[in-house]
């Protein structure tokens, strides 16, 4: 459910929520410090960042050709490729595949795109059991809450909150021992891995040259989702395609360092073909279906917004954003929080639905500095501010801030940060 229209109310509530504020204290700086250390130990980072931006840019300039190349290769590998123009179509395709397989249960690894299209709701309405297998997503499924971060979905929750949930849902003795809690989740999830009919994963990158999907993760659950059930569905936005394995190597050097400060994620899986009859053993799916989803992406291909499609969903912009750090992800009201969400959400849901989000940034430029693919987030936010302001009757940006109580003002021809009372 979207609550983007209520950003001001929900962010104020977040600031007044002492439990959330305490939980956010634990995480503030955590990812920031780890990323900083990882970069100090990896001098090529800045050069690779430039290269990554160029690679993504050149693919986006000819996205249709790269997608066709990927499709041809994936078909040659024995996979199927389906296309969805919007969320409804994507959900329907997944439900149809479940029906064809007489599937009663699907296991999923973390996929923000599946959150975006509200896949779980659709499947549940079709009487299909959905089990989230990423630990954070599993906890959130029990809590009936959406993720608050694109990499660490339950970063807003405390250990005690998780302990309470597990004790209630698993009917087990209350414990805050992290090892015991993770073992408990593992025990619960294992039976689902072994009994699911279909596995659904996202893809961090689609490699055009080989028709492969690359998935990075830390828990090994995505690898089980992609290898245990005989049918696998891969959900991907159309912007995820990259040219070749060399580009994939470059991206996987940038992504984990930017996200969590890791040199490499615990698991990097590249899947290419369906299980071949000639292969030894029975591991691996015999049917692999890619669902390539537009859902507003192609309208961002316009010159002034194309940069945003370079996003590799690392979360660094939100980790470094002083607004996100203080209000957490739920305040933004939809799947994508922080600076990247404040650009994507108005385009995906419409300016009217998300008109406060582009103003939810201090414009300090930290997001621009850390983005591994050099997305000019502050420029994109400023453009959106212009669009929204003009729709609201051509007021100047400075006046807009004043009218919305943010406290910037133009005085004597100079824009300053001023207390609203002075303005
Ligand atoms: S906009 Fe850049 S920093 Fe933010 S999630 Fe995307 S790639 Fe990462």
C-alpha cells in the first residue's frame, strides 16, 4: 500500500517515535563507516565508478537492442522470456505460471520489484502460499510490515521486537539470542524450501552476452530458491541488463562495497541454462521463466531522467542521507525510500501521489558523492521540484519551500537557509 501522499505526517510521527529513534541510532553510521573502510582498502573504486556509469549509460542509450540480445540468448539457453508492461500484467503472468504448474506454494528471495508490483498480495488472493526466505523479509512477513530499506529491509526493528514475533508465531520460548533466533528461522524455512513448487528470485543484473541472471546475496536463501524447485521465475526490471561478464565483474566489485562495505557478497550466483537431461544429478530447475517488467521504466528513458535508470539498488544514497537516517524508510510511504526513492516514486506513482518526496532532502549532495554509478540525485530532485512547483501555479522553488514550511528563502537575490520565522 502506498502512503507517499502523507510524507510530512509520517515523517513527523517517525521523529516522535522513541522506539524507532532508538533502533535507528544502532544503524546510523553502521553502513557508512563500513563503506568508508572498504573504499580506503580499494583504491580503484573511483575509476570503476566512472566505468560503471559509462557502461550503464551506453546500455540505456540502446536499451531495446540489449534487451533483444538478452532475450535471444536466454531462449537459446532453454529459458522462457515474458514481458510485462505494468504491475498487473506481471502479477498475472506469475499467477498463470503457478496455475500451469498447479503450484500451491512459492518461495521467494528478496526482490524490491516484487514489493513494487505487490506480488504477494496477488498470489495470496489466488490461494497460493508465499514464503519470504530472506531473513529480514521473513521477519517482516510475520510482522505484516513492508521493508524500510532496500538492502536491509528490517533495519528499523530491534532484536527484542524480532524475539517477540518469533515467540508468538513459532510458539517457542522467548529469546533475544541472535544465534538462536537465526537457527529458529532456519528451521522454519527449511521445510518450505523442500516443499515449494516454484522459486521466485529477482536479478541484480541480466547479462546480455550469455543470457544469464546474476544474483548477489548474503544468506544463501536465493541460491536455494533458484535451485531446489523445478520451476524458477526471475523477476527483473528492464533496466537491469548489462553487456557481458566483464561488466558483471565490475558491478559486483562496486555493489557490495557500496551497500554493506563487503569486498564481495557471501553468495554471487550466475545462472544461465535450465537443467540439461545430459547433466549428472537432478539439481536445478527444468523450467526457467524471466519476466521482464517495465512498470514506468521506459518513460524514464527520456534524456533528462535516464540517469536514474543506472541505479543498481545498493542503498548507499539512503545510508548517507541525513533525512533517511533520522526518519527511516517507512515515512517515504512506498518501496523505495531515501534519495533514490524520492526520484523514482514520483515518476512511478505520479507527481500528485508523491509531491512531497522531492522536498524530503537537504540537498547536501552526500547521495551524489556515494552513488556507485554516479547518478546526479540532487539534480534529479531539483528537476522534480521544478516540475511540481510549476504544476502548483508557477511559484518559485524558494517560495515553495517557504509555503511548505521548510525554511529556505530567497532574500535580496540570494537563497539562504533561514528559520521560517525570519523569512
Ligand atoms: S541511486 Fe545510486 S546510491 Fe542510491 S541505491 Fe541507486 S545506485 Fe545506490
